[in-house]
C-alpha cells in the first residue's frame, strides 16, 4: 500500500475505526494504540494487502483484543473522552461497560460499524454462530440496562 | 412459561439502539497519522523510543506516548504504552491474520508430518505448530524422543526443531507464552521397568531459534498436568499411578522464577487441567495401584493463583475414570470413557449433564482440546465436536481414520490433527475448521420482515445417533413461540433409536434482534421414552437448525408451517 493511498484510507476510516475501538474497549489509549499499530503494520506491508481498509479494521480489533487480554481485570471505562456527549449516549456508554468483552466487540462491530457476523468472526478470531450469540446477548442486556435507566 | 412477543416485548427498539450507537459519530478523534508514519518507518529500530500523540480536538488531551521495544535479532517486537504517569505495561505482539482463515470448512488435508508424536510438548504460536519430545506409538510401544518438529502454516513446510537441552521424554508440561514454548518435567522408561521422572525444563524462542534452560523447580520430577495462566506456567500433581502428588509449582517467565503453590486437597492420577481465566481446574480420576478408581465418580479441584488456595469441585456424574476436559464458553466440558459428557460452571459451582457423544462406543480413553466456541474430542480415531453455541456434540468422524492415533492441537480457530494409522503406518496432517463445517449450505435465510405469525419450519431435526439408529424428527417453530415442535401424533416420530430427545413444548422464543442474530429458544424436552423431562435453551441461527446441522430453518412465508420430510 503506498503511503498516499493508505493515508487516504486513514482519513476515511481512521476516525470511525477509532470510535469503534473506543466503544469496544472503553479505553482511548488502547483505541489509539491499536489503530496506530494496525495502520503502521499496513504501511510496512506495502502492496501485500488486497483490501487495506478491511485489513486495518481486522488488525485494529485483533490488536486491541490482545491488549485487553493482557489485563487481569476489566478496568473502568474512561469517562473523560465522552463526558460532553449527549445523555442518551452516556447511558449507552455506561451500559456497554456491563457487557463482556466479546459481547461488546460483537455489538459494536454489528450495530456501529455495520459488519456482518462473518466479518466480525474473522476479526475476532471466532465463528459467525458464536458472534451471533454474543451479539444477541449483548443487545438483550443493553436493552435491559437502558430500559432500567430510562425508567 | 415465558412466551416472548418479539415485536412488543422491548420498549427500546432495535433501531433505537442503533441510533444511540450512531451518536458515537459525535465523538472527537485524535489524528494519529504522524504516529502511524513513525511506527511504520521504525520496524527494525533497537531500543525504546517514545513519541507523543496529539490529544482530542480541543478536549482534555490523552497524554499517551507509545514506545517500541524492538528485538531486532528476533524480528519480533513488544510494544509498551505509557500513560502520563510513566507506568508501563507490556503488550505482546498480536498475530493479525489467522493462517487458516481461508481453510475450507470441515476436514482438509495438509502436508504429511514426519512423525506423529503422542504425549509430546505441543504449542501453536499463531503461525507455527511446535512439537517436541513425546513418543510415536508403534504397536508394541515406541521410544521417547529428544527432538521435535515445526509445522509452518505460512508455507506448509515441516522443519526440524533445534536441539533442546533436555533428555528424551513424554508427558512434559508445555505452554506457549506468546513468545516461548515452555517445557518442564515428563517421564521416560528407564531400566528394569522403572520410570525416570524429570525435574528440569527449557524454553524455546522461535524468533531466535534458541533454547534456554529453566531454573530448578521447587518440586521433584514428575509428569504433571499444567496450564498457562497468561502470566505463569502452573504444574501440579503427577499423571503417574505409582506416585501420589498433591504439590505443584508455578513458573513466571518474566521473572524467570518458580514459586511453590499450595497443596491440593485431592490426588489424581489421570487428569486434565484447564484455565478458566481465574482458576486452574484439575479434573480426573484417582486410579492408584492399578486401573481401579478410589472414588465413585471423577473428581476435581480448583486452584486460585491470586489467593494460593484450592477448593474441591462437587462430584460429577461422569464415570470415575473420566479425565478429559476442555474449557469453552465459560464452562469446563468433561468427557468420560463411556462417552458421557457434562459441563461444570465455576460461577454456579455446579454440573449439568450434556447429551452423550454421538459416536459408536470405543474401548478408548478420550482426549480433547478447545478453541473459542468448540471442543474437539478424539476417541481413538473417532472424532466429535462440541459446539457451545448449540450446546451439542456433532459426529465428525471420518471412516478412514478409525483406529488411528490422532493428536489434536488447538490452532487459533482451527483444530490441527496429526494422525497415524496403527495398521499401515500412514500419516496425515489434517485441519478441522468448524466455522461452517457444522452448518448447512444453501439454506434460506430467515426474513425478519415476515408478517406476524410467520412460521419457521425445522425441516430435518436430526437428533443424536446411537449405534446405527438415527432419530429424525420434524418440527415446527413459530416466530411467536406458540407452536410446538411435532409431537408423537404428528407422524413425525423418531424412526428408531435407543436414546433420543423429543421436543415437548416450546417455552419461549427470544429474538432475533438483528437480521443475522440467533434466536434463543427454550424448549421442554422428553428424553428417551419419556422417563425424564428437561428444559433446555438453544440458539437457533439462520442457516442452522437446533442441532446446527442439516437443512434447518426455512421461512414459510407466513402460512401455517408444515413439517419437513
């Protein structure tokens, strides 16, 4: 991938990928590091990548998942980065904290990034059926939590 | 009984959830392109470099500096992230592509291995399969080995492993740490029928192709069970019917140091250890002094490395010789010699029975390994795969492998299986990809826009197989959950069979919440000839039936459902 071409992909996809990583991990550091590392690895691969945009999304989520696995306990999701967002979004942000990492990744990639379960499975190193279960449970839990907050 | 009306149960509609996610587009984002270029240009840089990244536009900056620690000779790197407090955390390199990501669903054949080692130290690195030591069964038994092989999935080549500073042995503890293969302990036949039990170990780094010796362990030699916790290799007990060992130790490669662990409250001679994320569970049989169990059922214990404490598991219903287990989906799936299976959930500290493995009975002790969502079990060449999503075992046996020695290894989302015929000596390297291998091709997808009352038909609902008797049940499942599966009066009774389940009543249907989502279906089932009734929950995905196999859900266009053939 030529630098100019990849920079264009970065400009087009970078912000959305960063937000998706943030929603999935809750940690702006992890989101930034995963995004930067994914694009840097794409840059080093030159023309090896057939679909660089899809590749950096997958790579970003795999790198972030690897980083999150190194943590022994789930850390509190940072609120600094979202504190000026609308209240309805803050409710969603808080509810996401209550999901498991797999559920969070599945629902973010499905409902924010618009991926199919097969695409999510490839990024997560899982299977489409497992992703379906994660997404289903995530949505059900989110609805329960959001309805509680609304009430 | 809970019947869920999918359309009205939730006050927060699916579209509302997506709307809330769309609000994330208002989040300001940092510009990391300079960081990308810096990283992209520095893959071979030695030492620690730091750079500062811009913060959020006009917001409180995230003072993250990212540094690299590049081991040029190794060709691999670890990277370290800092918050402004200078507190660093190690971040392991992450393989971003699964080399078997494009392998065909189901079975496929790979280049033939030079040998098929049993009871060897094996590890999957993300791109390479490492095999060291072990023995090759050759009718009357084989000798143990002090060498090994590497299967490189990126080019499909088998290559020798560099010589290890260890004597030949089988049953060593082994773990992949993310950068090294750790090997410790094990045993080998000695003179006069005695066994030599080793108390040394070594670590192999694929990046440098070098071994290093581990420091002396604080326990004596043995063939232990072991787990990798993400931080430590824990070795415990001994798979030796002449020894009674309840002690163990843990090795931390980052400190290159061992520590003793608390003694366990149980002894096991034939066991498996799994890591739950918080505890090491050891599960198996106590067969001291021969092949006779000392307990009425298989037993287990759980060790918490943070507290250095043990607790005993409640007894399972599995036979006292059971000693194979794998961790998947928040449960330990355990198997016994008689093809019975059960799941242990640490959060409830309870067991639940699973349907028996649908294989013909073999006089054989099973072995199993797990990947995310699936367990692969081997009964002397007959294989089955458990899917956590549908909570069932599936017969995946290949007739041509019957009676073979199979050595399965978890490799990302694929099972690698090294196999050797005990009759002909033929060897195979196989991959089993459960991604779609348990699904039905060409099935119509569920259309979530169908009118209320649309009925889904389970065309062929194949239950488990016992001997050669197949129990095929047709059934009807309404989107709204009112309709029951076919009952014995429908004419769709099981054809024949010793053991089968029969869906009695649909209790609830939950979902789908998205076009690709699974339905969660609760059913009351009658088992066998009606002597036992259980309630279970299944996930029914578009393209799958309740068993996850054959041609399953087909939309019926809103007309009353009809059972399939």
